C-alpha cells in the first residue's frame, strides 16, 4: 500500500466525518493516536471534547441547544491499564467492559454494529493501542452496513503487531460528503507520523474543513514507560 499525505487527504475531503489515526512516531519512541469529529447539523456542531480521567468525553458546548444526545455524547477515549481505546461512539464502553471481562478487542465488538442513523448507517470505527514493557502494537476496526443494507453488518479488524516508526493508519467514517453519506471503503490508509505532537496537532486541525470541523484529540504515549502528552482543540471556545 502506498503511503499518502495525511494533510493532502484531509484537505481534499470536505467531510470525512469522524476519524482515527494510530501509529508510531518517526523516532520510534512514541505510540501516537488522534481522533477528530466533524458535524453538518447544529446539534452535531454544538460539541466540545473535555478531559475525563485519563480519557475524554464529548459534551454540549451550549446545553440549551442540545436536541438529541444519542450518537453524539459519548466517551471517545478511555484507558484501561496498558490499553488506550479510541472510538467514534459508545462502543468505547463496550470494548472497555469486554476487556475487563477478559474478552479481546475484536470479540467485544461482535456485540455491536453500525449506527442506527438511516439512511447513512454510519460505520463504527474503533482502535486500541497496547503499550506494555517497552512493546507496542495496535488494532483498528470498522463495523459497517453491507452496501447500505441495514439487515447485514460487516466487521473488519486490522492488526498491526509491529508498527513501523514514522508510519500509521488512518480510518474515517465517510468517503466524503453526500446524501446518504458514503461509508469508508477499503483498508485503513497508510500515512506518515512525525515526532512532534504540536506540529502534528496543528497540521491535523488546519487540514480539516473549517466549516465542518468540531474537535480534535491527539496523544503521544511513551513506549518505554507509558507516560503521555495530550492535546485537545475545540472549535467552540
């Protein structure tokens, strides 16, 4: 798979929806993840990321304008021991609780499917970073309808056991804008991952469509000891 420019890919797509990037820093020392959300409706755009424990939660920026909390208020990031879970919905909790019960990432997600938002049937995208004893690996998942058929859910899991320094994978919910919104297709995209968290955060935020972007989360985790740095950017301040 050819490595693409994440900056160009984002700038060329006015509505990738929600996206997850996971990879390894160029110097090989950090596990890297980013998650962004976008919105077309007032309800979707009326959100911010707020820290909650070691993770984050979406919140209404203006509670008086919140019309429907389902599918937009959830915890995108949670941490359980050496595992950092990143998703675009409340399946974060499903994975977290599954891991607590001894289930795998993939097994936990067999209880879930795409979002019930006909006619889009938005895919559920999920990732997990496992950093422990100086080792690092990650997985990505997408649960999507079978070409818009609500009676059929297709589940794909991608396992990256030995991440290459300076590289990552990018998965998002939509191929682009449309009605209905076209679901992501194919493998997660192979993209470049830098060393610097601030320049990476700035590039991601500036590459997202200015009208549709809502919030961005970025985290760099030390593979040596699990300590981390986090950046959060909210359009609503």
